[in-house]
C-alpha cells in the first residue's frame, strides 16, 4: 500500500482545506457586501436601485446574487455551493417547463376543448367560447389518443404503439418544414447567389468597388464550399484546389461564428456583473 | 523538454504555457468588471445592418400596425432586451401601433417589462387596445407562425387579459401577417427569426418588412437571409448598441435615458475583454511556437 509521507498533505486533506478556504472567502465576501450595501444605501437614499426595496424583492435579489456567485465559484473548482446551485437550477427549470407545458398547452388546447365548461369554472375563466364546441371536442380526441399512445412506451408491453404517434410527429413536422425550407432556403438562397459580379451604385451608377468584391467573394465562396462537399469526383488538381479554398471559407465562417458566440457569452457575464454591482451591492 | 533559461528557472514563455487557467478567469472577470465599475463607454458607429433595421422601421408609414415578437427568454435577455427596448421606443416614437407577442413562454414577461419600462415610461399617452396590444405567448413553435400567416384570429382568440381581439380596435380587423406593415422578431433561437422567414415571409414575400434582432450564437445561421429575406438585422449586443445610437440621435429622451443605452454600456466590457482575449491568443501562440522551435533545436 502506498502511504503518503507524514509531512505531505493528503489529497483529501488538501481538498478539505480548499473547501474551507472557499467557504471562508464566500462568507467574508457576503459580510463585506452587507456592510458595503448598507453604507451605500445610507448614503445614496432613494436614488439608488439597491436602496428602498420591499422585503421580498430584497430576498429575491440576495438569492439571485448567491446563485450567481455559486455558479461562478465553479471557475475556482468544483464545490458543494456550486452543486447546490446547479441542482436548484436544473430542478427549477424542469419544473418550470412541466408546469408551463401543462398550463399553456394541455389545459387550453386539450382540456379546454374536451371539457370547456369545467376548465372555465376552475382554471381559465377567460377561455374563449368556441362557435363549434362539438367539433372541437371530437378533434381533441385525436391528440388525446396520440398522447396516450406516446406514453405507452412506459408500459412493460406494447412499446411499438408509441412508434405511431412518433411517426405522426415526424411526418407532419417534416412535411411542414420541407416546403418552407425549399422555398426560403434553397430557392431564395440560390436566387440571392445568382447576381452580377460587377456592382454599380443604384443611385449614382458609379462603380462600387467593395460591392463588387463582396459579390465575387460570395459567389466564389459558395462554389468552393459546394465543391468541398462534392465527393463524386476525387479531390485532386483543380477540384482539389477549389475544395481546399472551400475549407478556408468554412474555417473563416466557423471562426466568425465562434467570435460571435464569445461576444454573446461576454455579454451574459457583463449582465451578471451589472446585476451584482448595481442591484445587489448598489455600487454601479 | 528543457524549457529553462540559463539560470535553471523556467523561462517566461514556458511558464506561460503552464499557467493555471484560473488566472485567466480572474483576468477575464476583471476585464469585464472594471469597465462596468468605471462606466467605460466607447463611441459606436452604426453599421449597414443596424442602419437597414432603423431605415426599415422609418420607411413604414407613420401609424402603421407593426408586430414585435419576443422570441427569447431571460437567459438571452442580456443580449436582446437592449435592442428590444430601443425598438419599442423607436416604433412608438415613429407613431406605429405595436402588437406584442411571443413564441417563447417567458417572452411575454419580457415584453411586459419593455411595455412597463419603455413604452409607458416614454410614451405614457399611448392607450392599450388602440395604440398597443399584448397578445402574449402561444404554444406551437413554427405552427403558430404558419397559422398566423393565414389566420391570426384562429391562433390568437384573445389578448393576455382575455379580451377578444374583436373588442380591441388595433387588432379587430387583423386577418393575417400580411396585415402588418412590419414584423420584427427578437430572436434567441428556435422558434424565432428563422421561422418567421420560413413561414411568414415566404408566404407573403412583399406584404411586410421583416427585421430581426439576434443573439451572437445564431447570427451565422441568419446572415444568409439578409438583405433579401430580412430587411434588417441587429447582430447581438453590438447591433443593439449601434441601433441605440441611431434611435437616440433621432428620438432622444429627457430622463431615464439609461434604459435605452444598455447595449452601449455592455460594449465597454466587450472591448476590454476582447483585447484581453486577443492578447492571450497572441501570447499563447508565441509560447507554442517558441516551445516548438526549442524542441526542434534540440
């Protein structure tokens, strides 16, 4: 058995010390914030958004602040505070989507058509009155039956029954999106690509240099990328060169997409910091 | 691999390669926190896409009925709420009649927030039902857009208060999306701007102008639609900041102007954080090349 050296801390011991350090840091940070916030609120009075709040808003802001710090604490290392915040986030999200699905879909679109009077009296007094309640009720049995069939996969036998509503969902979604995609993505995009390579300004009829560059790059890019994905011809010679240029276009596209994603993530962090500084601490 | 200098201690570049990533997290945190605390702001120069969005809303006749769809939730509000606020103020200042709706469940609450903090704050004279209407959220994703393209009253029988559309003057005669002069989707993904292009614009290509605001993540997916199928596009918080500049220049407000300047506030941290990232990428590559060349020399 391998025993640690007497004067060398064990991994377990180091982990406990790190956790202790993290908890102490968070506690110190929390108390500092309380002191700072109290001082700022006393100085700034009503003009400060952190000041003059009702109790429940204050509780909400503090919860949000600790959740934010808890999630961010993962950047230091995995810790129980992060685990708690992560579990709360997942639990609340799952519960929210379930409740939302029930109240925004099942109640108005299914129960509201099967038993409209009952739904109106106990849940949704504003449920619109249908001109054809009988037809609505008859049609509502279709999604009801499909829903039960979908849940049948949880039963020990007859799992194949769930395949039928799945086929219905896939078929209708594909059918609905197919036509729209052909129209908006294939045809319209093809038309947008077929354009003059030399661009003149519409108002002055002057030669538009950058417009021309853009048009040429656009058309060359489309052709090169399409060539890269054309595997019926071996990528050698001219085809190989064109395909390699297509890879460059793809790499630039991925790079710009990544840059935009980074920009989005920085914005999210900036907004969280704004919340912590302004709404929680009242210092920005 | 020997990455030590002559004195036996690791060289700066070698240490850089093995730096604890938490120092980078800390540097990134500071690069975002400090500009916020110091209220750093930089001038924004509107780009063609922000101008196109602004022009699209300006080109629609005054008093037109426009639709703003809040197709996002609080997870994307940091990027999208600034442009939504600016757009609501822009439409109201131009005199347009605004119909609010959402394809995302929490979009309704964000639309309510924009109504309370922007529409009623800067345009308190506007009346519900005649100047603006909140239709709220409907489940169904692209199905909602597809049905609205032909039959809005079938999709939305009432507004969020339970009032039938027939009793609201602004939407009493609303039949389809073709009855709007402009549609804007502030979009964070699916369902969102792409669904409006696929199912509304394709159904009535010339009937209305379609603009969108997008998160950075999905911009590359939407760019091919501009400018043929999308008349304007606001690209993430940068687009929001540029658009805010255009709106503020033409329709300034006297108080609480910070509500229409959140995009510009968030561009300060963007600049510093991007500079840090560029610096780290350059340093990282120098360290890698130096390490390779040392390895090759040995």
